[in-house]
């Protein structure tokens, strides 16, 4: 979800002392939450992210492929000659680091476009230099009242020469409406299926040992699959892939209730995202604790749009048979949601 730049700048990030002459051009709340120690896992997901792959958006992948091709043609991405930061003598922000941040600033691994500037327990920054800009990808880990942490991303830029500002102006709508939404979808999906869990994308289940454990992991993956694809992405066409024809939802055989609830939520909260906090499987049942986040941008329960960000919790209990959900009980803190939007 896009957030005001002032919301990112208001926090006491170290990036403000390392790159005070850079402009923060974009700030986004990432669909990621976890423990204090989980920030390293998020960085790893960013490093494995392939923007030219179709995982988030085919259009975004094609735009990146075109950008890399143009870079090769015009020499925008030639790294054999390090360019100084615009208006400065340094070629890297690592040259500005205070002593307490210098320990982790190392050379990039092969194939990494963004080079590490610094890393702390609650934030990290990576830089990219080419013929158009010197840019910084900054990710912060923000402590929440409930003890958890959530992620926020800022993009800092200094344009280069006469062409840099023009280039950034041209790509601005593509960044906001195609590239960043695709990035957030991919990051969210990767985060929800991290930590060695088996996924529907083919992560091996054999490491879990015996057949019973494999079935438990498969059941958990089915639930994660419908939460991501049907609830987060709104792909109701995938409903039959995850649910039996006679699925029982909250003691009712009428699955239109569930579809209507999904459509109502996504209509009122277009950026609605479900994050999995805990998941336990036993026998044929899977219990999943989730957190819902979004922005109230449409009517919900008779309350018109307020533009307020919301966060509320929920529990899903699903019974699995023959690879599909056959019975499900969902409980969400709707009273808490209504209180947040002014009911």
C-alpha cells in the first residue's frame, strides 16, 4: 500500500543521516509482518526477487525486460566505470557511513543489482548507480504495540544529468500503477510461504519425513494457497481448485456467502491483504491465525469510505479431504474493524 512520504520520513531511520541529500520519491507499506529477528528473511526475499519473471505481473516483467534491453543498448548500466553520486565526489554511500555502520557494507554477490550500504537490526539500505540515477532501496522494520514488526519501504533518488529527471518523470506512472503493486504481491506471497514450509509452487515435501507429516504440510499449503490466491489476489475463478463442490462454510452449504464476503471486503478495501501469523495442522484440520490489513476506500456495512487504514485479526479452521477444503469456520474481528472506520 502506498503511504505518504512524510510517514516514512517521520521515523528515526539511519538513512536520513547517510543520504540527507537524496529525495524520497516513493514510500510503501509492505504486506509483511513478523518477529524482530525476521528482517534478515525479508532481505533474502528481496535479493531473490526477479523483476523480469512473471510471478507478480506479466506486464511488469515485460517492462523490466524492456528496461534492461534499453540499458544494454545505450550503456546505462555499465558498471565497469563507477560514477560519482550526482553533485558529490563519492561513488558510493558506503564512503559516508559512520563507524558503527561500516561492518556489514560488503561487495555484492554476483548478479545483485543493488549493493549493500548498511544493515542494522531494524533497517537495511542498498544502492544502485547507473547513467540515469543513483538510487537507494531502504527497508525498515517497525515495532508495533502488539510486539510484532511490520515492514516499510522507501525509494531515495538523486537524478543524473539532464536525462535523469526526464527519465524518472516518464516512468513515474509505470512505477506507481504496475511495477510496485507487482513487487508487493510477489513479496507478500513469498513472505507467507517462507521458512521452509511446503508450498503449492513445488517446494519439496520429502524433507518432512514420514507420510503423515507430509499430509499435514500439504493441508497447510492448501489453506495458504486459497488465502493468497482467492482472498489476497481476488481470483475467485480459482475457488473450485481449493474447495469441494459441497463445501460447508460456517455451518452453511451455501458457499455464495463466502464469495459475497470476499467481494464485499475487496470492494471496500481494494488493497486488502491477509498475512499468516500462525498455522497448526492436526489430523484433517488446519488452524490459521491471520491479520487483515487494508485501507477503507469503499462502503462497508453502510459506512462510506473514510480513507482510514485498518488492521484486524481472524482465525480460520479448515477441514481437508482429498486435497480440497470440505468444511471451514472463519471468525474475524469485524466489530474491531467497524470501530476503526467509525461505526
